[in-house]
């Protein structure tokens, strides 16, 4: 076993590790209220047994999940992901691949690179040459393509000696560098970044116990689908996950082998300690030395009565308290007490009451739609934007944006970038409130979110290929397809993906984003019955990735277009087998369109091992190119649907149909397959 670094007088592995809590959240931690009762419940959940464990803390927006998660990560000095939408940088981390890479890199920093195994590539060469003529070339090491992993090193040790050099000599020549992560599915990346390294750590350091914190898992349902559960959950790991409730948590129910403890902050029995925490927070704010004297002089009633009234009105919601006490430190020393502390106005009850007051005062009374457009852009933006970007996308003057931002100052988060500031809503719940069309919640809603996505898309509708070829607008190159896909604008999205935008996106943002664009367009087209666009996206993707001919010929590239499909890689609790339902759906679609040879080629390329049996949650439809199978649920394929599909294949290739039948049913009688004829006769 290798000698520990500290035994050699070097710093211990992970000695300089610090959890990457975003600055916008780190600023809140010094004034945070200790929540010993919640710490105790989480610690009990994570120490319940010898195997892997998950404490799943759920609650509505504003109940303190993010600060609690960040404090836990700092206390445990462990890897963490803070995905909360209002946290600057959270949008980037919420992408499932980015999130997994960030976790993998933190594990490497915390526990050492050896948990990822040896170098992905290690080459040693020693070359000696006498003469290299003027027309000659010599390379000590010549590699056509190197695929770089975010976690593993590539070591190339090359020595080159030339006695007489008149031509060209290169010690190391690499034809192409590629990003290995871009070619992996989310499930494969989860194995490479988390599962395998933690299992290797268990062998290297059996006593090491790893804790990982993920906040706001609801911001990334795709990440929720890829986290290890069951047999895949490394036994040396404990996870604290905070999230809003939602259907994306279905795979965490039922509890698998006692791994998961759910703690719902909405539970009635937890209301009392949460109200106590809220009261503690209010008391700390009102008795801060900077404001205490002024507050005591101006309060109507006792401090205890005020603290109790505000805590009860908040219903234990810290986001409510932030907005209710916003500006306290500036107003009180100047002799201005916040109206809500004087008793002259009734306290709003609950977070949405604060939001309703804002829209009734400002959105309802807005003389024109300009302010609504600014709010609409901010409500649907995928990452923080500068004031200049907001002005352009909302069709307003820069001075108007400055005034608008000043008006909503308590609801926004600012972040510095080189030479400018960016802005985003402090919490995504404000965006949801502005966009809801439920007038019992918001009497003055903005237009539905689709209209704001389309408005952003319309700013780029006039861009020609020449404009995209020189485009440096990173936000557009990254997120314009997201806006159009969310709006269901298949025509504009297909025009975008069919032109120079896709190549420019590939060059500037990366191949995974270009793949995502073709995938989103193909899905929308298939759903909308636009077959020409569907096929064009497959052809466009092939043209764009000409160096992937081998993958295309094997049919795997078509599956690559569907990597984000939850049905594309369904993992069983007890192993890594998968049923490529998305491939079947794609094959059925190709058969419908008359592309028989390509459909059979794709079918024949599927894994040769037996497939587990799942059943779609709706009819086996050629329109269903997007996900149809909830991950983690195991069903049987109905015989009539399987027979119908195999019958279609048998019309084209009886031998292939028999092989598929054997994979699905083992030695099941072949005469169940309709249209099956061998040697011109029906068996």
C-alpha cells in the first residue's frame, strides 16, 4: 500500500479542501440560526447503519433548506452542490453533467486522485535518429486522438534525440483532443465520477466515510434520475439532499434497503421547532447592536410581542423573514422604522402575501408593459444577465432597466463579472409567482412563460448564417435552444439547428450542447409529427460529427441523440443492465417513415445480452420518441405489444426477429411472432 502523504512530511490528502459554497449563500451563514433539532434528525439518518445512506429533507421554498445544507457542508468539510436557482452559478451546476463533474472533481480534491485509478493514458517513448533531411519529418510520439477525462491524467513521457536536423522533428504530436465527458451519458458519467471512485476509495481506505451534500435537487430532475440508489449506492457514502417535493423524487420511494430517511419540513409535528427558529432569527435581527436602541425607542408594544407576531406570520419561512425585515439596518438608525414593525399595518401572512403586495403596488399600476417585459425576461432567464442584456431582450432603454432593478432590489441577487454586474431573482419562487396564471394566488400575473421564451427567441429570428458564424453572444449560443424548446417552437428551433448556429455552438460552447440542440429538435419534431424535421436532425447531427462514422454505422449515435431521455437508460436497483426503450421507439418511427434498413441496422446494434422487462406507462406509440418509462419501476412487456413490434421486424428480417424474441423471452415459442416466415413457409 502506498505511503500516506503525511508520513512523508507532505500535507494530508484533502487538507486544503473547502466546500464550494457560492458567495451569495456564504454571506448568509454567519447570521444563520442553529437548528440543532434538524441536525440531530439528519445525523441519526446518516449514521443508522453500516451501508450507504441518504437523508432526504423536503420543504417548500424559503424554509431554510439551502442555508442548512451549506452549514452542513462547511461543518463536515465535504463535497457539495448548491443548485438553488437564485444562487449565482447554480444554473450552470444544475446541468446534470456539469453537476456530476463538479462532484467528481471535489471528490478528487478531498480524497486524492488515486480514487480514480491510474492515468487514462501513459506512454513512454525513447527515440534516436541520425539525420532528418530537409524533406523529412520525425515525431517521437504521434497520437491521432486523445480523449481527456476531467478526473484522470494523461501522461506522455517522450525523449527524442536527433544528431543532424534539417527537416522537422516533434517530440509529441497529438492530432485531436476531445472531451471524454461529452461522449458519456449522464448515467455513465455518474458511474465514472462518483460510484467507481467511492468504491475504489473503500478498498484503499476502508475506514473512510464520505459525506456529500446536494441542495435544491428540484432544480435538476435529470440529476435526480442519475444519483446512485440501491446496489449502486456506495456503502461508504452518506448523502444529505435538500429539495422541494415533486414527482422527480418517486425513485426515492419506497425506501431501498433502509437507505433513505425522508424528513418533511412541512410535517405538522415540525411546525413548533420551525416557529422557534423563526423567532430566534427575528430576535437576532432586532437586537443587533447596530439597530437595537433605535428599534426599542420606536416599537409599538414589547419586543417579545413583535418577535412572536412576525414569527407566526412567517409560518417558519425564512424567505418571508428576509423580505419582511429587508432594509432594517439602513432605515432604523435614520429614524425610519419599517411600517410592519409599528403595528400600524397588518402583517401579511405567508411568503406569497409579500409577493402579492408587491404586484398590487407595482405590476398592477404599471402604465405600460415595459416593466412587465423586464420581469418576464428575468422570470425565464437560464442564468444571470447584465442590465444591457435585459434592456435588449426586453426592448427597453438601459435607464429603464436601472430604475426597474432599483424597484425590485429586495427580490434580486447581484454578482460581479469583469467590468459589469449581472442580475437574477434572489429566489426562483418569485419567478414562479409572477408567471402563475392562478389568480387566486397572483391577481396580476405576467403573460404565460411561453410568451417570454418566444420574445427572447424573436430577438434572434433575423440572424442569418453569417451572423451566427461570427456570433460571440455566449448566452444565446448556450441557451437560445432552451428558450425555443421550452416554448415548443419547433419551426424556429429546426431553422436554428439546420443552419450555422449549430456549428458555432459546437465551436464556442462544446459538442454536448450541440448534441442537446439536435436532441431537443428531434424530440419536438417527432412529437409534432414533423417527419422531415425529425430525419433532417439525424442527418444534420451526422454531418456535424463526421468523425463519428463508426458510431453512426453501429447505430449508437442515434441513441446518443436521446441521452437525456429517462427511458434511454433505465437502471435496475440490483445491477447496471438497461433496456433501450428509446431505441425501440426510434426504430418504430423509422419504420413508419419507410427507412427500413436504418431501423434494422439500429436494432441489430443493440446489446446482445438479455434485456430486463419493463413496460411503458402508455401505448407503444411511434409518436413516443421521448421518455415513456419511469426510472426504477420494473414491469413486464405485454405480449401483444411485443408480438406486434416483432411482427413488423419479421416482415423485413425474420432472422433478426427471432434473435430479438430470444433476447426478450429466452426459449419462448417463436410461433407467437406474427408474419414470421422461414424459407418461404410459416413455421
